[in-house]
């Protein structure tokens, strides 16, 4: 049977749409490679400072992105330390314990949180500091801990949803078999279901880390500055790659400063791409595991 013309037009338009998306992404990636790759080297990271002195913290770095890179890693670490336990716990609750009514309530709250713009989280953190300064702590100020706290709210839905879906993907037949063997519900969840779902949970954690690394609006209002150096404590100002890129692009005064921004943008792109690729690899491995296929690369 001959297919109507509208079918071929629709299929061609969908193919062109996919090609357009790939073309835009490829153009952006090629542009950043063209502009940023020539700047890569010790000078991009450390400027005129000796690399070992900068790494050991013996000398400050004024013309490189090393403080911003380390600030981003610190921000990711603190954020994940704050969000891992409640995020995974909420996902376990939704998948294994919650009644239909509580599932509806919590999922609605998670959807609202996921839809909140990052600038709203930044304004929330900034307003919170103003309130604390007036009411309780006159010395309170924006800092690494505040930025991490706001980012943890922003990435909570990612971790909750991935944990819930990973646990729901565990076959019910395995749980029924464990029940018939006399295992309690808690034993089934924590000794059987969670270990089986660990790949999906880790995948969600990596995606959350990627969101932490690339967000600008939150940290711009909660503690990131241009020349803070390496973060000295949780209560100190800090530098981060997204803010460094934004600030340098907006205020550069020479071609060298602009090249530094391109190099930082390329580094951030590589960092985010690597985390997303690793998360997808774990996700695919998790799905193939339950389909009975266990590629050696994923074992």
C-alpha cells in the first residue's frame, strides 16, 4: 500500500529537526574547540604561578582558572554531601513505602521544585541571608555553604526521580521470591532492592553533580566572586567556572582574558559532557542488566 505524501513530508521534517539539533550542538562544540583548545596549558590553569605552588596552596593564582576549577569541585562535593541522603531517602520512600496519597503529594512537590528556575533558588538564598543578618546573625554572609545549600534544593528532584525509577525497575518477581523465603520488607529493600538499583542511583547522582557544576544563577547570588582564590572554609567566598566565564566575558579588557574565558568554557563543557556520558552509560548498563544482557564493558 502506497503511503500518503503527508507521511513522507512529516518524516522528512522530523529528520531535518533532528539534523538541526545535532548541527547546532556540533557547531557550538566546534566553535569552543576552535577558540578554547589553543589556550589549554599550564598558563590557562595557573597563569604565572608555578603549578606545584598553586596546587599546594603556597602561592595565589591571579591569571588562571585553577581557583575556579577547585571552587567548582568543592561546590559539587558540598552540594552532594547535603543532598545525597535526603534525595536517595525520598526516592526509596516513594518507591517502597509511600501510600498513593503520599506519592501524589510528594511527586507534586518534586515537580514544583524541578520547575523552579535557578534564579529563584539564588534569590531565596540571598533573601535568607538578609533575614539571618537582621534577625539572628549580624555577621552572616553569602558563602560556599549557602550556595551548596541552594544548589542541593535545585538538584534534589534529579536524585529523587532517578532513585525512584531505579527501584521501580527491580522486577517484582524477585521481591515476591524474597518474601516467600521469609525476608522482611526492610530486608528486601536494603539488602536486595537497593543494591540491585545502585547503578541507577549512581547515575542520578552523577547527573545531579553535572547540574551543580554548570549552574550560574544560584552561585552568582549566594557567594561566587571573581577573585576569591581557593575556598578557605565553608563560610568563605569562592570562585567557580560558570561565574568566571560569565564575569570574564562581560568585563574582559584584552584578548588574553577572552581566551581564558573560552578555555574555561571548554573545560566546563568537557566536565559536564563526561558526567552525562558516564551517567548514561550506567543507565544503559542498568537497563541491560535487567533484560538479561550483561556486556563485559558494563559489568
